[in-house]
């Protein structure tokens, strides 16, 4: 299981050193770094993305989530630093375009990040400070903690727990139930009432069709993300020391089982939707 890690530093220079240390840990096989960014908070409270690493399929998906996290930390003042921000900047920009924090918090809730975590980080993320924001898998927490602490960083962690699949399943169940009730009522109705019920049936079917598209897109993105993350862990297993290697091997098995279960459940939900739409 991966984690979101935010390490807060007193200044930008220390944050860059922290980013280098994290990349070194990744190179040594102590952690698996999927995506990361350096952010700073200005005197006016504006959060700026200074640099980001979000390459390939992992980086695109994870980078968007990190951008969402950064957007929530910075509120409406979050700013992406041009092309260098990549998918991370895009994630923050999506929230900015909406002009509200509601979308950010909803997206973060879906991956296990709550208001308490944001408050804890925000309490230290004062004007003039900087932070390294990343998604990682760790063999042990000590290597990252010790490197960051030597540089004056304070580390916050939160496990990534995806719950969006469950919400999609609940939406499908509720809409199917609504359609069943409308069908039963439509069978008994006559005249104008029947026409009005038909419009409601059409709307429910349109919602199910939209949910089917959502399921298909989610399955495709999960497949791409899982393949890339599992390959990354395989690479780290090859570079890791024996004690960390064993941890990564177990985490890889757990990650594969989790992704397989999620993809399987979504595919089954998609099949049920197809039946409802015929």
C-alpha cells in the first residue's frame, strides 16, 4: 500500500535538499517514489509548485492527486509553476478552475486524506516555509524519517485508501433501484402521468449510461496505474537490501491483489449496468 508523504521545511533550500534525499532513497531501493513536488508558501499565503517529478503512467495519475492535495493545502491561492509542474500542476489547476475547495476535498476523501491530515500539515506550513509532497511505498519508515530530520524536515504520512470504487457501486445500486421503481410505476400509469414517468426513466437510464462510462474509464486507468506501480516495485526489489526486499515483495503481492479485486469488482458492475441498459 502506498502513502502520501508531506515533509515541511523552514525554507526552500532545505526542501530542495529533502527532494534530493528522497530521490537518493529511491535510487538505493529504500523507497519506491511514484511522484513528487516541491512547494513553497509565500508571505501572502500563496502556495507555489516549484518543481515536480511525475513522469509516465504512475506520474500522471499520482501527479494529479498530489496536485489536488497541494490545491487543498493552498486553498484558492495555489499556483502551478508552468510546464515544470506537469500533472501535479494540472491537479491543482482543476480545482482552481472550479473555484471551490469542495471538489478537492471530495477527491482527497476518496483516497483517504481527511481534514485532520490537512490541518496537521497546514499548522506547520506557514508563510516562508516549503515542503516536499510525494506518493511513495516504504520498506521501513526510518530511512526517510532520518534523512528528512537531519535536514530539519517534519514528516507527515497518510496511507492511500481508495474508496471511489465503493461510491461508484453505491451510485449504481441506487440508480438501479430508482429505475426498478419507476418501471413498476410506469406499468400502472396512464396518460400524462405515464409520459412524465417515461421522462424520469430516460433520465435514470442516462445516469446509468454515464456510470458505465465512468466504470470503463476507471478500469482502464486502474489497469495502467497498477501495471506501472507493480513494475516500479519490481525494479525496487532488484535494488533493495534483503530486509527491504522482503517487505517490498509482500507489498507488491498485496498491491496486485488489491488492484485485481478492484478491477474485477468494477468489471462486474459494468456487466450489471449493461444488462440494465438493454
